[in-house]
C-alpha cells in the first residue's frame, strides 16, 4: 500500500512536473482551508484579501473565489508555507490596497468605479506579470499579484466548488476533443 506522500512524488515524477515545496506541502496536507480564519491577518486585511480574490475569480453562473473558501486557503498558505518576510510584505500590500480603496471613497473593491477598478487591477497585473511598468500600486517584492493570483487560482480549482461546479470531470475512458462553445467549460 502506497502512502499519499509517495503517490504524489511518483505522480509528479511521472508527469515530469517539479512541484514547489509550498504546493507539495499543501497537497500532502490535504489542501483543506480551515473553516475559520487562522488569525494571521486582521479582519480588514481578510476583507481586502477577499475583495481581491473575488475580483480575480468573481461569481458568475458558477461560484466565485469567496464561495470556494479561497481567502481562507490563501491565509493558510501564507501562515504555513510562506517565508515570514514575504508574509509581512503581503500584509503591508493589503494595507496599502485598503488605503487606496478608502481614497476612492469605498470600503471594498466593489465600491470603486468600474473604470478605476479595471485600471487598478490591470496595473497590479502589469507590475507582477507584464513589463513591470505600473501605475499606483503597492510597493514590495514580490509584487502583490505575483503571490495572490497563483494562490487564488490554485485555491479555487483545488476546492470542491471549483473542481465540481466550474470544471467538468472527464468520464474514464472517454477522451475526445470537444468544441469549447459546445461544453462551455474546460475539462479536469
């Protein structure tokens, strides 16, 4: 009988994947976010984190990041698998975003006008993944979206909500090409 650690190691080797220590630890721990916040972030930081995660994967005809427990997953990943200096930078960046939202006369990102919000999110993305040129964004290394976006996507698609309601599971034995417009979702 093979244990979970050995299974994941062999699976990643067989697929030619190199799993990072944080992702490997999360897989081995079961990837279950705690039901209650772990207490790493303040209530305001958690609120801003939820707004940002929900801006990345909003609720549409399927649940969004908040529905899938992504903020709790991110907080768990920060507490258990992120170097302390990166956690402090991340928290400072959340506080900066909170101040930016307040400067836009809002409490949550949803209170900000659509044009300003789109520009702000685009600037955050460009800072992390684009040419580095960004407008008014939180300082610090790594950039906020370089940490937040991958954790949001991983947290969402490894959750029960993301895997079962957003993705289709391919029935065993049936692997064929289907036009995206016919199925409307990607396949897990």
